[in-house]
């Protein structure tokens, strides 16, 4: 009996892309003293400042414990700041600082080049379709 090649599952293909993106992104960010996790946290804060640690962790795809370490690292470099939440005495809100914005601007061309390399084989409509399909998958899994 001949071995018939089995096409990998879609979940496997998505995971392989995720791993390749992370490895390449870590390589691009390393010279700037950032990791994929710290970069992700900064980009989340760029879109929505004044988040709690728990919110930032959830939106950055890490555990609250891991986010605590990320926050410590980013705050020690002056890339973020924390302030008391005026509506909740014990909570602290996290904001991106000017140096944090500068760090994102500095890595933006390299990150854009990586994304371009990833989709180089796709034309405009295929790129839009990929983005739409991935967003639909994410929404379906969120329930």
C-alpha cells in the first residue's frame, strides 16, 4: 500500500506560521532590546493607553504573571509608565511614554519589512482575504 501524503490540518498550518513569525520577529527586535512579548505589549498600549495589567495581558496573549515581568522590564527602560486609576484606589493604569513611542517607531520599518516578506506571494485581494479570514477565525473562537 502506497503512503498517501496527508495534508496538514489548518490548525497545524496556523501554528507553523505563528512560530515562524515569532522567530523572525524576535530576530528583528533583538538588536533593539525588545522581544515579541514586549513589542506586543507596546503595540497594544499604542492603540489603547490606560490599561490595567490584566487587560494588557489579555490583549497581549500572555498570562498576568508573565505580563508583570514584561511591565517591570518596560518600566525600567522608561518605555511605559504606571499611574493610579482615579476610579479604583488600588488599580494602576499603564501608559506608553515618549521613549516607548520612539522605540516602536524605530522598529516599524523592520517589522513592516517582515510582514511584507511574509505575504510577498499574495496580491492585494489575497492579502485582504487573508486578513479578513484570520479576523473571522479569531471572532469565531472568541464566541
